[in-house]
C-alpha cells in the first residue's frame, strides 16, 4: 500500500486520501453492510421458508422472487469487493516489489469483475431455469 | 504521510506470513488479527464454492438433489458449523476493528473483544444446534 501511494504526485497526495485509508473505509462500510445483508439472507433461508430451503423447486421459487433477486445481487456487489480487497491486502502485506504490487492489484480487480459478473449472470439465469 | 510510511516499513515484520501464525506471547489483538485473516481466506474460498454449488441448479433437479444428499451428511454438517464459526468471528471482529478504528471505542478495545467473543460463542452454539436439529 505504501508503494502505491509513493507513485502519486505530491499534488495528489494532498488532495486524495491515502489508498490504504480508502481500502480500510471500503472494507468497514461493506463489512457492516454484509452483516445486515447476511442477516437478511439467513432469516429468509431459515425463518421465512418453513424448514429452510431444501428442494430444487423451493430454491427456484425463492430466487425467482424479484425482491430476493435484488437482495442477492446487492449481496454479491458488497461481498465480492470486500473479499477480494481483503485477499489483496493479505497478499500485499507479504511485501511484493513495486511492479508485482501493480500486477497483484490488477489481478484482484479482474477477479472482482469476473466473480461479480458470473454471480449476477447466475442469479439472472436461475430466473429462467 | 511519508514518515508514517517509513515507520510502517520499520515495524513490518521481515517474514510477514510467519508473523501471522506466530502468536506466542502476543495479546488478544494479535490472535484476533491472525484469526481474522485465516477466516477471511476461508470465507473468500467459500464465496467461490457457494457460486459453484449454486451453479448445479442450472444442471437440473437430479444434480441439485445429489448435492443436497451429500450436504446432509455428518462431515458436511460439521463443515457448516466451521463456516458459521468463521462467519461469526470475522463479522464480530470486523465490528470491533471498525469501532476501534473510527475512534468510537478506541480505549475499550480489550473489553469489546471479549464481549463480542462471548456473543459470538452464544450465536455459534445456537446456530450449531439449529444445523443439527434441522437434519437430526
């Protein structure tokens, strides 16, 4: 994280927040949202649907509800960056070189887009299953 | 800022990966840091596994039923409980980190940790009972 900041111009340093701080804030906000969304996810699975989601038809009925679809996509939008930024932080803490840091950051950005894209596609595809 | 970065590189351990797991003689904060990372890695892996499992829905009813049969076995139920332990710890420790980091409870870090861990144990026991009762 220090490496990324050191690449910024001195003007940027004074006008933009440190990238580590930005990541920390994103993690805190998405983390708190996740507690809320995961709570709703668990309540819907285990309390609203009697006996929990079990059969093929139960699950398809559940995911075909538009409110559930929106909640699940929202959950994906929050959980994926949270997970990938967390893993990125762990890898960057191993102290890679400046160029490796750039590559690692891009790899995790691409992974975020791929996971998010696949997850949203899956949620929509299940509507028509 | 540069001074802070210099001091960060000064305190950064020479072997960061080993430092996570070497919590001997360290305080609860070090344990929480190491466990937060381990549970984070596990939960990120679970996110991918969850998407793969849900993909079986696209293969039809037989594929899903096959998965559900496996998911009801004892090893999978134990994995469910391990997942809950990870989720509860990561979530509650995250709340602690957010409250301490934003200055809301900066001077109550230790108390907050233990209070949240007790809450975590209670939630986990309740959830574990629910998991086994549902399949029992």
